[in-house]
C-alpha cells in the first residue's frame, strides 16, 4: 500500500511538472521511496525490452535452424569422382537431358509414345552389367483397359495403346529373387505445356542411375529382384501404373513398392504416404536412410483432400494390394505444371540424397531372404524426422500407450506441485488454485478465438482489396496474420491480469503465469486426446508439447527446492541467489520454460515451413478456394499452437499497454505493405488456362483464358483486344479438381479453313435394341476425349468397349452428368481410332450429349500465340486444343 501511495504521489508530481524536485541533486530523504519506484520501473522496462528482443532472436534462430536443417544436401561430384557402384547425380541428370530437350511429352503424342521410349531403351541398352547380374528390359506397349468409377463415382476412365518401359535387375544365380521383387515407380510423361523436370523426370533420372548402379553391385547383395516401372501415362489418369499392376506378368512378383512423384522442383523428397498394415516397410526406411524427411501428418493432410491430386501409389495399393511408400519433391511448388518446370530449377543435391536413400533402403530390405515372411499386421505407422537428421517411427497402438503415459505424468506432476511440503498449500488454496487455472483457461480460449477471428477478417478484407499479396512471399504470410494472433494473446492476458488484480489485489504476476501455464497445458492435453481418438498421425506434435515443457519446468522447480534445502551448505553468494530465486515464485522459468519448449518448437517449425511451402503454391491453382481466408486460418491456428506455451512468460514481462501498442502498429504496417506488395512474379506467377475451342458444327471458334485462381486480377488481361462476354456451356469436370471458374472469352472468330485445326472427329450413333444406344466415337489426330452424358434421370448401365459398369458402381454427379473419358496412346496418327460406348435406360429418357476432344500434339495456333504475347510476364499459361460437339436426343424402351 505504501508503494502504491508513492506511485500515486509520483504521478501527481509529474502532472505538476515538479520532476526536478525529486531528480535533482538536492533531493531530500522523503524522495527515496519514489526514486526506488522510478528505478524499478526503469529496470522493468529495460527487462521487458531485453526479453522481447531475446524472444525475437530465439524464434529467428529456431526458424533458420528448422529451415536449413532440411536443405542440407550431399556434395554433387563429377562423374569421374564417383565409383561405378555408387550413385551419381551428375550421371543421373545427364541421362535424362536428351528427353527433357524434347519438350512436353503428353500421352498420345509422338514425343511420349515413340521418341521417349526409344531414348530410354537406348540408354538402358548401353549399360553393361556384371557377369552375375541379370538386366531385363521390357517395353509394355499397346495396353488397353478400363478403370471403373474409382476416383469419382460419375466418371468411367478408359485408355488405349499406352506404353511403359519396365526394367528388372536381379542376380542370375538366384531364381527365387525374381519371385520376390521390389518395385520402384515414376513417370516420364508430362502435362502439355511443361518439360516436367520436377514432375516427374527427376524420378526417372534417379531410377536410371539406380539401374546403372545396381548392375555394378555384387550379386550377393541381392535377395530380391528390383523392378523399375518407367511409366508413360500418369498425368492423364494414372494409366501407366494401372496397366502394369493389372496386366504385366512381373506384377504378381512384387512384394513392396516405392513411388516417386513431383509436386514441385527439388528439395528433399518428402515421405508422405505409407501402407496401413505394413509397419515393417517405413520402419526399414527410417532405420536405413541417410537423409530422412517425412511426417505422417502429411498423410493426414493428403487424405483430407486439401491437396487436389493423386499419385500412382493409390493404384498400386488399391488394385495391386501391394504395401508401399510414396515420396514427392515438394519444394518450389510454384513451377509445378508450368513452363518453369525445367532442370535448372531442380535443387542441386536432391537427386543425390534420394538416390543414396533408396540404395540404403534396398540394402536394408535385402537383408531378408523372403519379403513374404515379413509381418504385415502391425498397424499404421506414426513417423516424423528430427530436423532432417534422423527419423522416429512407432505403431499407432504405441501412440495410444504414449498418450496414456503423458496423462499419467501430467497428473503426477500436478499432484506433486500441489502437495509440495515447502509451499504447503492448504485445501482452500488448492481449491482457489483450480479456480484460477480455470479462469486462465477461459481467457486463453478467448485469446485463441480472437486470434483466429482477426486474421480471418483481415484475410477476407484483403481478398477483396489485394488478394494473394503473400503468394510470392510465404514468410510474409506469417507476419501478415501471425502478428494479429500474437496481439490477441497479449490483449487477452492484459485483460486477464486486469480482472484478476482488481478482484484479488494481492495476486502476483508470477502466480498468473503459473495458472496460465497449466491452462495452456490443459489445452494441449485436450488437443492430444482429440488427435489420438481421431487416429490422426500428427498427434506426435501434441505429445512433445504436453511432455517436455511441463517436465522441464517441474524439474527446474524440484532442483531449486533441493538447493533451497541445502543452501546453508553452499557459499553465501550462491545461497542468497537461491533464496532470492525461491522467494520470487519461479523466476527460473525464464530458463526452464524456453528450454522445455525448444525441441517442440524446432520440430513444429520444420512442419510449419514445409506445410506452408507446399500449401501456398497449391492455392494458386485452385479456382474456387478463397486463398486469403484459407492461409489466414492456417497461419493463425499454427501460430496460436506455436506460442501457446510461451504465453505464461508475457505476465512476467508486463508493460501490456506499450506491448499492445507496438504490436498494433506492426499489424497495421504489414497490412499496408500487403496492399502495395506485388503478389506475383515471373518465378511465382499467376496461372491461366488458355484454350482454343472449335465448334465444327458451326465452323466457329474462340480462345478462352480461364483463371485457375484469383479472377480478381481480370483487369490484367483487359488490354487484350476483343474481350467478349459469353455464357459458358456446361463443361467437363476435371478429375479431382473443383469446378472451374467461368472463362474470359477472347477473339471469338470463325474459320473456313481446317488447316490449323484437328480434323473433324467422327461421331456415329446407332440404336441396337429398344432401350440401348451405342456411340461409335471415331477420332482423328486426337489425344483423347470426354463423352459427357446429361440424362433426365439415372441410367441403368454404361458399357465401354464391352466392359459393362452398372448403376451399383457408377452414380450421377451433382450436376446430373456421367463422364466417359478416353486417353489414346500409341496410334497411327494418319488413321482413325474408334471407341464404342453403350448406354442403357430402363425408361424413357431425355439425353443431352457433349463430346470434347483434346489434341495436345499440335502447335499453338497463331491466334492463341497472339493472345499469350499480350499477357503480363508475371502470368503463366497452360494451352491446349479442344474440339466440342453437342447434340440432344431422346430414346425410350417403347421405341
């Protein structure tokens, strides 16, 4: 009370500008208490500045450590410096350069169906294996098949005459090894407008160099053959893997597989999917690899559908019933499926790291004479790497036991804390302790709610004013939305402190800090329970946050208690310091709490950097996703989780008004920066889809430019002449992709000459029986087509080339359509390709039919090139030909 009185007196004196009376050299003795207040305030202010600077430095160092830990790659040596039985990235890159020089390699084009297989076979034929090693090369060509409604219930997918290049390496003297094989898979086809260096020629380069390396291994290292599927039809629907696993004679011998994909261009290959009941496979990977990088949390994210794609892993798992591992290069996702996906963008050393990992992995698996004898019922695996240096792995059942262990430890620590004989809490004090923790819990939830709501509001506002300002600057998204989350936490604790000190004037900041610590611990325990019960693999993050901070703080407290009891045996200066620390109610927290949070912060920061680095580029190719709101929500939630157990230290800093003011200024500053920051660049561009569409029935054509995201940037192409509004007809929905945004139509024009267009496709219709209609679709120079059926009510069955699919497996889409897709591989491009589709109805039906024929191998038309030349350099365009035929008719069972 005396201190408060002096503080009030000091404030009054400041108001009357009598500062010099107490600060001058002639001060009297009565001013001494006020001078102490001045010194204490100054000391606390300096202390707060030092703590905030220390916190900033701490998080910068943690971020840099987490970031660069997964960017360490082996040194890439020249060809002459690497022995023939070891992996060489230099040789791997050289092996695929001639293929990359071909340009885009689309299924159904000569570059993909003829030239690329010839180059692959030529390279493989030049490998001279050891005398005791058998190298077999098989070109699986002219494969035809139908994939039932699997990815989407309304879509039937068929393929015709696609090709794979299959290679098997095995010891000559061990015939059993060829019945006990490992599979490595990647694809050499690309999307129509990209070289595909990252997706997926990097995998092909690794596979070719692995084949060459394995051919120089001693046969005694092999107990299993290794099969390589260099497949040529992945981008159009995972046809290459389906053709291998269902039709190739070597497929039944495969006991496990590794699939490699590209969602970016380099970086470490992320392990993001493993088989559910084959724990031994990821366990062997974790025990053997040199450069581990992966997390089972990525598996949860991929299964959620947030990432709009799929890989050959799904085909091998669900149609071949083979256990496997799925990898993807996720760095630099901005170049994925664009013209920027070139070999010079592939990170140096990433091929070397993955190649060494795979060879070590195969050596580990070959320690078993028979892979069939390995256990297959240990349940799903939980796995994660430690800063790219090692990998932890355990079963999902073990994760349940770990959660029980964490709850037991938490309960024991809390009981020991409340029954501490030195503090001697009474029952009334224990009762109020729980009440105070509950109050702190409520204010923390309030801070979390506001800390998520504010960034969402800012994201929504920016989506209307300046969307995607963070797209080219991922770390800026953390500042843009993370500062608002931090501001909400500080404000909520300011409110908590004000309320508690008004109701309980005697309560100290140290006590408030302890209450908030236990409240934040309870929040993490709740999240741990939810994640564990939901069988989320990412529950391991909660495990570390629940165990290490509380354990470290409690250990520091108990050590201090022991030293306090023994203080008389210590030197006086140390004894006084221990007594001072003991009576300050946990000043050791400045050391023990950050120390306990260090490892969880490091491992979670690595996950946040990888997650945002993967998700942010993906938002640029999702037309219906509100990117600003999604990124705001993700950053806010991740930021709240990251700083939750650091929040108790804020009470010990104080200076809430100044801290809130500075944070508020920083929040406004980053929002202003977001308004003026250019969202896109030539290296991280805005994606557009440009299509030259031709209607042969009317001899009419138009060029459409569709935004794959951010239609708000339509003014960027308004300087292109001839923009015409057009009500778009119903379009073919893409596999696994949300409905497209309406296109901007440019240069609507007619053509009397067909020289620059594909020839008119044949489209024959004949009725065979009363309720059955058969379409004979004859195409010329086409890479594939989509037959879209829009009936007035569901059909009974759909048949493709004699393969019948009834209504128990195929369903109408929400738009009331069925889609039959066909991809055409190797063909005589001067001839015809005919596919037969039959539909059957049980009653009269009005049927609207649309055929969209894709032609990928032709050059871009002069009209399309003229449009593309006028677009800004911070855009990237996907281009294709599209021929559309539409008709309506009715058929019924009475006819």
